[in-house]
C-alpha cells in the first residue's frame, strides 16, 4: 500500500514548517512566541507566589 507523505499526515497547526505558518510575517510569529512565553512565565510566577504563602 502506498505510504502517505509525512507532511500531509501532520496537522498544519502543529507543524512549524507548514505553508500556513510560513505565510505569517516574522513579526506575527514573534508576537505569537512572546505570548506563549509570557503565559508560561505568568504560570511560573503564580506558582512561586503560591509557595511563598
């Protein structure tokens, strides 16, 4: 049976090399990354504050 090419079977949302991702401008990509990192930092800070109480 023919094998499905890996790039077709992967979901574009989880593949940073997908065309839909590459269509975004570098600024948009940076903003998305910064939002994710900020959310992660906020979770870490919240956890640390909980431990201080």
